[in-house]
């Protein structure tokens, strides 16, 4: 064991100290070399630890010939600058357990702190897969940037739905991470194809659509897929179409569909199969009979009844007026007769 430890120290010293000396003789460079060597050595020891006793030569070869030395230096220097000794120890821990994948993943991350924190948060059984994702070139760098912004949920979503989970979180944030837990792989792929359009909607509409997915992911995803098939080249998530969808959520989730009228305006219509089309055909025939025959007769009858009622009302009013006039005349005549009788009686007495 002592011989192996001495071999590790000698190997690391030869790799890192020799490289440090070759970098220059300036006083500034010389002052910084011991710290750099110490930092790199701790991660270098982790690399050799990963390869183990039986593969010690493989580990030293990795450090010496496969660019491993430069990789170790980059990652450890970045960790030291961004997080100090604690970050370096975290790097060494992950490298010791997961080897070169951890180095590549952390080298690919613009900011180490959020990525290291996210790796600490996810289950240990997922760390190796997460490191492999983070190490995957440009895609891994995008994932690291998404993790820096949204945390461990971005890693979890991408592991759950490889290739699309990150897109959901990048576009929708926490809502995207929540959707990832509710969607199957196929559903996540369908939604991810349109998630950028969804993200561009005003917040009220975007939240409304997310709420519909949250309420019934199966039927909402099915509706989205049917719309895309029926309307190639058109987006469901425009302000106009989304307004229609949010105005009729029960119909949308109930199986109805959105189509475009002759002017290109979206409308909701009932979706029918064979039975539905038969009912629709029967309804169209009934509508034709109604519009062509029944409706004109109905309107004629209404006009006749209206005219009859108007004439009847006028006649009734005329009779009422005549009766009241006769009654008034009768009362007037009686009053006149009474007055005349009184006058006659008075004259006779005189």
C-alpha cells in the first residue's frame, strides 16, 4: 500500500509539477504554481482512485496521454475560482466515483456551482446517467445552462424524457418540469415539438393551456396531436386559436376539434365518426326541408296571425270607444232632461 501511495504521489508530481515548470519562469507564474499543483493533485488522485489498484497504469496513461492532465487542470482551476476548496472537494468526490465522465461533464458546464448542487440533489442512482448527459458536447452544455437556471428539476426532466425533458423546462420553467412528470415519453415528444409556440403566448393564456394539460394530460395531448394531423403547418398555440381553446375547455377535452372557417378564423366543431356523420347528414336534410318548406309556411302563418290580431284589436278598441261614447251621451241626455224638468216645475209654481 505504501509503495502504491508513493507511486501515486510521484506520478502526480511528475505530471503536474513538470508541466508547471515548463510554463515559464516569471515570478507571478512561480507564485501560483504550488496552489495549482495542489488543486490538480487532489483531483488527479481521484482519477487514479477511480481506475483502482488493478488499473493504476491505465489511470496514469489517461492522465499522461489522453488529454486528461489538461482536463483535470481546467476543471480544478475553474472549481477553485468559482467555489474554492469545497468545490474542488466536490469535484474530486464525483471524479473518484464516476471517473472521466465526471471530468468531461464538469468541464462542459459554464458554471460549476449549480451543476454540483443539482448532482447532490438527484438520487445517487441517476448521477452517472446525468453526468453522461452533461458531458455530451453542445447538448450537454445547453443542459448545464438550463440546470444553472432551473436547478435539479432540469436534470430530472431530461433523464425522464431524454432529448425533450430539457426543452420543456427551458421553455416553461417549473411548469415544464411538472408536465414532464405527468407525460409519457410519446406525449412529451408531442408537446416538446410545440413548446416554443406555447412559451410565446401571453402569460394568462400560457397558464391556461398548462392548466388543461395538468387537468387531463392524456386528452389534451391527444387533442394536440389530432390538430397537428388535421392542420399541417398550422400552430395550435397562437393567440387566436388558444382563445377558442380556453373558451371551450370542456368541449376540447370532450373530443371536439378546432377547424378554420373560410376566412381562416378558428372555430370549435363537434367531432363525429360514422354515427356522427349519419346524424349530421340527417340533420342537414332536416334543415333543408325546414328552410325550404316549413319555414316559409311558418312565416306566412305568423304574418296572418299578426294581421288578424291587429285587426281584431282595432275592432275591439273601436267598439269600446263607441260604447263609451253612447254611455256618455246617455248620461248627458238624462242630466239635460232632469234640468229641464226642474225648470218647468219652477215656472208652474210661479
